[in-house]
């Protein structure tokens, strides 16, 4: 299969204030802390990689006191120029939602919605062709699905997560191209596994080892798939399917439960 990369418009947040100060997922160990300088160097490499691949990257200014703001994917969901803001479940991250909405408004995005129900942006909302795959179970409130469908104008397919290590959909599933995904079956409830098998019978299925290195927290432009460099088996499988896997080291950010996709919010333009 001949694959075609498409230029993407991305928003990222430099981890100037990154640290592991609290624990709101199983990956976070405040006693261990984090190396902020290393996190910045790893993040810069990811940003440079996106630029080398031809993508447009914008940056939002990090806010002191919000160490997880680096995980830009959680800041909103953007489809067809409409910006559905985020509302976070944990108070430690609550101020990130308004900070991201302020950025959008200041940069000329006029169609912006401050949501009623909890949703954690592209952490739990992944656009797959003409549908929005919607994770729930740990963070995003199922009531937000109707809000997203109405505002963004796309059908929503709920998927229930059951493993607390994979608390956002983007830690358990990645959209690769039109009609193609890779996912970790054990992260999903039985009914969601059945639904995914029906929707994507040829999906690339991840192993326990793939998931544990956050291999599914990946970004694809239809040809290039940027993923954690430790996900070597997934990289081989992707190459066998005609994709171009590009490994990157974000090990310092994994200490807070994030990697490539968590750092990357796609702006589907006006």
C-alpha cells in the first residue's frame, strides 16, 4: 500500500514548569520527582521532529503551577475549526482548561465552547475519519459525548476503558489513517473490544509490552508514525504495513503518564 503523509497543524506546550508533584494516575510517583531540563530537551526533539516532517507547530505559553500543561492533547478537541474546550476531572489540572481556551480566543478562533461536562480533550476524543472515538471510564464523563456530537457535528462512538494504567483513550488506541487504528485490547471493557473488532477487523493489536512503554500514545500523519522509541515491536509491525515509524525518547514525560500524543494537540483548521 502506498501511504501519503498530510501536513498537520499542531499545538504544543513547552514543559518549563514540568514536574511530578502529585499523583492522579498510576504512573506518577511524586517522591521520585522529574528532571525538568531533560524533559525540555526531549520535548524539543519532538517539536523539531514535527517540523522536520513538514508540520506546522504553534506553542502555548506554559503557566507556572500547572506542571501537566505540557500535555497539550488534553487542552481541547478541534474539528472543522470548532474548539471544544476541556474540563478536567482532577482539581490539580482544572486551570488548564481556561488557559487553553484563552489561547484559542487570543489567536482568532471564534467558534469556541466552554463545556458543561468533564472531558479531557484529545486524551479521550480521537477523530477517526468521520467519527469521534470517545473514551470514558476514568476521566471523561459519558454525558460529554452528546455535547461533543452536537457541537462538533460528528457521530460519537463511546469506548469504555477498564485498566487504570491506560486512563485516557490516547494511551490505549492510536488512529493511523483512514479506517486504520492500533489498540491494546486489554485496556477496554468486553463490549468495547467487540465494537472495535467490528469497526477495525484489520487493526494492529498491541501487546502488554507495547502498551507498557506507551507505544500507543503515538501521532500519525497517515505515513509517518511518531511513537516512543521503546515500542520496537509496534515499529516493526507498522513498517510491515507500509508506515514509516519514527521513534523518540520521552521517558521523562512518561513519569507523569504521557508521551508523544499527550504532547500533541491537532488543530483541524477553520
